[in-house]
């Protein structure tokens, strides 16, 4: 059981680190990186709970859910990064703060 | 007496938290992304410690490898951002955020401790009905058969991401130059050697996913990796989605899955596989999905790293 708590708490810690970084930084790439860490933290928590019955093999349903989740997270990251790159191509800045942007380059 | 496995797990968890901290708060974004990839690899080790080899395979290929490639590609495209000094909220709000997030963290840790003593779950249900699923690997059985709906929509999400990334790239139009890569002959030779090996490995993973860790997603991830190194080597391949054959590959997985599920409605409900034919039906669906996933992942990387050639088609498919 202590192993389950260890992995679960690690997941929670990583989630919280990601959450704080998501709020603190303005740069969109950093925010996306933070979101990835949050996702991994949640998955670690789920996987720890899947293995919580000692002595028997882990529950395969959370495993399947986590596998799906990794793939979907990659898609979401790809879209977020494509959007951030597009924003940078249009405005020259990688944040959403208007005062930080370089003079707008109209295509 | 502290046992050896627990010491290892403790060190692993500590490394993960430290890597997360340094990756998120490094001044240089490039270093942050590299640390993120290292983090992903250690997370795969953690999955192994949690008895999940299927997840470990997927995490290394997708979570660490491909996501890292996506980040680095976007970073290269927005080069000026790399040296940002991590400006963020004004000082007072830093503290407030830290306090609130720590509070949330404490609550979650308490919940973790209470949940850890629980039991149950659907493992026994799955094991009892495993022979009906047509495969011997319980995770594959759950993904492809027992919870086939989830997987169907997951492939749909992949396809949507492909459309979204390409739509953005076409919206940018001629103002986005594609990255010009130096022609590295070592990399080209490496790609020539590795591509057949990777394709074989992917085919093997689809086949072996029936009874050992493996399956369509892991195979698709390997094919995606092959696509990424082909692109990086500067092999002239056009990945524009309006090229008909590529459009076909992209939609193949979702289409085959959907059509199979619908045809099964003749004798039963949507996606209800007849026990007599389930094994080869699943194999067909898995192969189509693996091909599609591989193409979609390489194409997403091309869109993020601006490697799509905006003008003229060079012809040729991905492999």
C-alpha cells in the first residue's frame, strides 16, 4: 500500500507543479509544457490506483483509459503548439498579452 | 527494514519531481524541453514499476519522444521565444498562486491516502470474459473490444487534430516559410537503414499485441517516429493533406473502424464482435489504425515544425 501512496502522491505533486507553472508563466509554450506535466501527474495517480489491490494483477480498464489519454494529450499538445506557432507568425509574440506583442504584422 | 524496491521507487519519484521542477522553471526553454523528454523516459520506468508495460511503450514513443519533437519543432519555428526570461505574474500573485496550489495539493494527498486502501475494480470482470474478446492481452482486449467506443472516438480525435493543424497551416499560407534543413548525409543514411526496421517493428507490435504488450497504438507511434526522422533528414516528401492518397491514409483507421462497427449491426449491435470471427476482424482494424496513427503523428509534427512544403507537390507517399 505504501507504494500506491508513493506513486499517487508523486502524481499529485507533479500535477500541482504543472498547475502553478500554468498560472505563473505567460509564454504559451511554457503553458503547454505545464499542461503536459499536469496530464502526466493525473495519469500517474490513476495508474497508482489501478494497482492498489496487493497480490493481484493490476486492473486493465484504467490502463486502457490511460493509453487513450496519452494519445489524446499528444493531439491536444500538437494543436496547441500549432496555434501558438500561428499566433507567433501573425503577431511576432508568443504570449496572449497585447502589450508584449511586437507591432502587428498584417499578412 | 526498508526493502530495496521501495528505495528504488522512492528515488525514482524524487527524480521525477525534481525533473518536473527544473523543466518547468528553467530560464532556457530548450533546456526545459530536453528535461521534459528525460522526465518522460523516467515516467515510462515508473509505469513499468506499476506493472504496465503497454503504457510504458506508448509513453516513451509518444509522451516523451513525439511530444518532445513537437515542442522542439515549434520552438525552432518561434526562435526568438527561446531566450525569454520567464516573465509571469507580478510578485504578489506568485505567492497567492503557490499558497492556493499547495492547499489543493494537500487535499489531494489526503484523498490519495484514503483511496489507496480501497479495492475492487473491473479486473476480475475482464479476466472472466477474456476468451470472448479474441485476444489474450487484457489491455488490448479492453481497448479494442470491451471499450471499443472509446478507441473509435480516440481515432476520431486524432483525425480532428490532423485537420486542425493543417487548416492552421493553410491559413498561414505563403507567409510561413518551411524550415530549410541542412542536408546531413549521416542522417540520410541512418534513415535509409532504420525505416525498414521501424516498419517491421511496427508490424510486429501489431501482431504481438494480441498476447504480449503491444498493439495498434504502440505500432502507430513507431511509424510516427519513422515519419519524423524521414522529415528531419530532408527527404523530399510532401505531406499536404489535399494529396488524395495521403488523405486516404489519414482517414483509413477511423473509416475501417467505423465501417466494421456498422457492418456488425447486421447480426448484433454496433461494434459487437461475433466470437467466431473476432480475431481477424480485430487484426484488420488494428492494422488500419496503426497506419493511420503513424501518418497522422508524422503529419502533426510536420505542421508544428513548419515542414510542409507550401508550394508545389513533390509527389510520393510517406513510405
